[in-house]
């Protein structure tokens, strides 16, 4: 759950990026491949770490008992430091530094977020730099807030795990922000995209991929004229009103 929540939020943004690129098959293959390459190793690492951790605990329980169990965990899984106030409140006698595999996983996730942010910036700058519609404004505003917050939180979380780092987060604030703030900003972007009254083809593609099919697509076709998009149905109504006047 700790990994799935923020990773799912970021995956949704990759879907938006795919829609912005025109929902072409070649972009789908590239984006899905990149995301999987940068995500699957994290879960494999975490699963392996959990298996090793559980195996060592079970062995120590069988051979050593509770007292030696605590000492064995400290010796085999990493160095321990005195418990913080938060750890003591939870009943822990000490705090274990994350294993190297876990730290590697966090830096891998940070790299994925940076690549995603760079792809979005590249797409907006080179593909949509001439467009000023509400769709692009929402993506720039809410997408910018999401990526800046996501990068800042993931960077802070990764730095916290570096051995010997002088500043510690005794209340695990960065982890809480990662689980709470990042999905909130991602949902905010999606909700604002869904509320848009933008009759453009890009908005239609995003709606088709992310949301239930837009009813306007069933009764209208779309024309593109110098970056501005209008419904041909609305245009016909305007012409009729002009003739009657």
C-alpha cells in the first residue's frame, strides 16, 4: 500500500502524457516500457528484502528466542540507533536504518519521477507551446504543482535514508507527505481535467482514456483552426441564427 498509492498516482500522469502525445501506439510502447523498467525493479527489490527479513526473523525465533532475536535483527539487517520520541511512542526500543536495497529503491523511484517531469515539460514546450486553451493551462498549473511537490518529497525522502546524513526526520514527515499530498495533487489534476469545458481533440482523447466516454463526442465532430477548437454543431447553430436575423 505504501508503494502502490503514490505509484498509481504517478502512473495516471503518464497516461495523461500519453494522451498529450496523441495516443499513438509508438508512444504507448515507449512510455509503458519506460515506466515498467523504472517500477518493476523497485517491487522486486522490496519483495526480496521482505523475504530475507521474514526468513531471518523466523530463524532467530526458532534458534534464539525473543532476547537474542532483537540482537540478531540488529546484527543482520543493519545498524540501530537510539529511538526517537515517535519510535518510543510506538513502543520501539530502537530504530533500524533502511537496508541498502530499500535506499536503492527510493532513488530509482526518484529517477522515474524526474524522467516523467522532463517528458511532460518537453511535450508542453515543443508540442503545445502555441496553444493557450483551458486544457493546457490546467495541465501546466496542476501538473506543475504535482511534479514539483512529488520531486521535492521524493528527494527529501531519499536523502533521509543516506547513512551519516546529519538531519533526521523523527516523525517520518516526508513519508507521510508522500502518501498523502502526492495522490491529492494527482487527483486534483484529474478532477480539473474532467470539469473542463474544452471542446478540443486533446481533451477528447484524455477523456476517452481516463474517464467515461464524453457524450459530446457522440453527437459532434471537431474542427481545428489555428489552435482553436470549436464544435461543428455549435458553428451550424450560430450560422442559422445569423441567417434568421
